[in-house]
């Protein structure tokens, strides 16, 4: 947005989202921190995220192995 003089309104000097609510928003703060991070930090976070996803996949696969397969579908009457 701009005013009648053609200048943009002043936002937050913090610059995550140019709004005062962005100073307390955890999502905005996290995204701002990631934008300012060095490439090594991003690489480390990517690897850690992949490890977490693989662990979740292992848990889901284990639960799927223990689940009993359904013999057939059953109709459930709904009134």
C-alpha cells in the first residue's frame, strides 16, 4: 500500500512481514530466521528433517504390519 505521496508506509524495522503482528508471530519469526541462516544451517536442518520423516515412516510401517487386514467390507446402516 502507498499513500498519496507515493511513498510506502513504514513497516516493522524487523522486516519479516512488515507488520507489527509479525514481531510476535512464531511462523514469521521462524521464516525470517531461516532466510537469514547460512547455507550450512539449512543443509543441517534439511538432513535432520529427512531423519525425522524416515523415523515417522518406520513407525507407520510397523503399525501397518501389526494391523489386521479386513476380510470384507461390512455395510453399516445409517438412519
